[in-house]
C-alpha cells in the first residue's frame, strides 16, 4: 500500500545568523517545509489530467491512457476547478499532509468545498487512485533524492534567499513545498498557488532552476498589490505577465540548467513563430528583457522592487513597440475543440469561457481580428461570463435550445471591433465536425 504522506524535512535558509537589537534571533529569510504527500499527488495529477486550464502540463495525459469513463470523471473535476480557479481553495484543501478523507473533510469545514463538491472530488480521485498510486510509489525514490539535493545546495539557497529577501524589502517567508511524481524524462513544471509550491520532478531535466523560479513567485507575491497597481497603469500589461516576467528573468534567465536557458526558449519561440499572444512566449520575451535589469538589481545592495519596477515597466513598453511591427493577424477562441480549430485558422490563441480569459482576449486582440466562440453541451466549459453577452451573435438561451434539439449552430457577427464566429454542437465530437466543414472560417 502507498504511504499516505510523509513530512520529509524543514530547512531554514539563512546566509548567517541574524539578530534583532535585543539579541533575539530573527526568522531566516526563507524556511522550506518539504512534503511528499499521497493526497497532494492524487489531486495534482488529476488536476493536470483534467486540462481545465491552458497552463496544465501535458506529460500526464501522454503517460496515462484515458478511457471515456476517465474523460467523464475529469470533466466533473474540471467544472469544480474552474469555479474555484487558481488559489481559490482547492490547493489549500489538497496540498496537505492529511490523508485524503481528512483533507476533504477539512476542506468542507473550512468552507473551501461544498458538500456536493467534496463528494464529487472524492469519487473522481478514488477513480484514478490505483494508477496514480502506482506512479507515486515508483517515483518516490526520485522525490526523496531531490529533497536531499536541496540539502546539498543549502549554501547556494542561502545566497539566493538573502538577495531576494532584500530585493523584496526584507520579506521573510515560509514555503510549503510539495514534490510531485512525474513520469517524464524532460517535461515538468512547477507552481506557486494558494501559498503552496508544487514541483514535478522529472527523470533527466534539472528541476532546480524551476524550483528557484517558483520561490521567486513566493517572495514577489508578498508585493502582489504593488505589482497589480503598477500593471494596471501600463497598457497591455497584467499582474500575471509582470510576475512571470520577473520569475523567468530569474530562472531560467539568471539561474538555468544546461540547455534550458532563457535564450534557448526565446529562440525556439521565434523559430516556431510564436507571438506574444502566446502566454509562454510573452513570459519568455519579457523575462529576457528584464534579465539584465534584475541581475543588476539583485547585485545592488540598495536596490529593491520599488526601484526596479519603473525600469520593468519601461522594458515592457519597449518590448511591445518592437513586437507590434511583426505580429501576424491572430484568431482567438474560447471553449473546447481548439486543436482542430487551429488546423483551420492558423495562428490561434485559445482560452476558456471565463471572465478573466475574456478580458485577456479583449486586451490582446486587434480591431478586425476574429474571435471564435465554441460550445458543446457535453463539455462543462460552456457558460457565457457575465458582462460579455454582447459578444454572442444570438442569445445563449436560443442557441442552447437548438443544441438540445440535436441541431448544430453556425453564426457570425461583429462586436467590440472584432469579427465573431460562434460554432456550437450537442457534443464535442459533433463540434469538431462543424469546425472541419464550416464556411464561416477562412480556409
């Protein structure tokens, strides 16, 4: 049987002992709490498999063969996940050392899950548990080895923590770190959401720079309101892009492994003709622009985030000016079946039917570009966000009625300076056929 959880260490990172004026020791700049948790791994892998957001990692779907029953279970999870969003309660519930039943019960008590959601999550996680437990057990030695490697790098981490703490006005943070089983040699990712850091440990690639990347988020997020205020005053910039730009400038910008440096990432994006409308290409290029500024700020004992931000905003403006002269016409989409759509329309930026994603589309799209709204009754991502009904050529109630009658829908219109195409079908499979055959799209 798999171990329910294991707490495998607390590591306080400090460059040297520090005291207050009365000689009492202060907290170190960084304290890491490492966990290998069955509950966290169950949730994390199901979450990635559900593909509920564009930032989900693909290696898990490549590893597991998914049946129709699996797809239905994942759709139930995805619906709950979209309702909560990043950091909206599920991370706090499931990234824990508690056993699964205890974690779910605590989530309900703390108001992070409804009773109905708790039952659904328990069923979905139980459905995938045998396969995930097998992977978790197989990868456990690799996770333990990464934790030991962090011990060996304590001096490097002390230097890193001292610089980043000073840059963030002396912030001292404690970060719970959840190490995640990963079947891939090279594909992996990390995250810092709900005040928890997750790291998928691959077989071959070096996860340490990504670990530093996420620690940078942990420090910088202590200044979240300051970053949001700065981004709101800068055309085309948002908090996520500003935060990711800083983190990418750090790693793999300043800190990187062999063959995974930021220059290589940007060169690959350019070769693949990925524009700044692609989230990762945008983060990479902004990170590259910020890298010399961040390196200078971290090396300057008097520099802080306050002195760095004006230069970071100027770098964004210059980057946008350079990019604006070479971006090709773009199509944007919201909803399922975006892969076959991309084969029809070429350069495509795909999003979910969420208010945040609609705002991103409207911020990035140029007048005259195309927005394709995709709907299928058997897919949970079909709600029209409040405040965006005007983008639809016809009311949703009318469209839904046709779908429930077994019809497909193809509509066009114009809204908010965009050409809007709406394609809908009773099922995702039928929607893919509509996309392949419709005359509403350019060939």
